[in-house]
C-alpha cells in the first residue's frame, strides 16, 4: 500500500534523518524550514475524525449533529432554541447534546419535504 500526502513526507524525512542529514539539510532539499521538518519528524500520525455514533440513544455534540444534517452549528443551535430539535443540557457549562434518534428523525423529515427547516 502506497503512502499518500503527509505520511509519505514524514517517511522521507525520517529516512533522511536515519541517513545522518540535519533538519536544516532536509529542509533545503524539501523546501521547508528546519523547524517544520522537526515538527513533521516528531509528529505522530494525525487521528482520523471520529465517525458519528450509530447507537440511536447516543448523545451527539452540536458539531456532530450539524455534520449529520449538513448544516452549520449555529443552525443546530437555532433549531434547539425553537424546539425543532430536542436538546439535552449537560455539565456545568450547559453544553447541548442531541440524541441520535432525534437527529435521524429530523434528517428523514428534512429529506422527505426537501425543504429547509428554517
């Protein structure tokens, strides 16, 4: 399997470091600053975005609900304030959470009407 993008770049940098090149030398060859070369060499692979939870009773964040419904997070907040989407307030910061079941129901309603929810 061939590496792509940053993983391939990191592989290049690591192999050049093993060959005895300094960060400055690697940077000149790759067109990067030595600081950036150092960051890439020391970085771990970036974590992938967590997929939305499939459990219907799972609580979703505002961002997760917005992603599932293909709307902005402020739209989710507005729908929450209007009562279009049932909200659960948790924690001392009063964070909003939404049940996956409610988001799916709204998604079906949105796709059935083919209209914006306002």
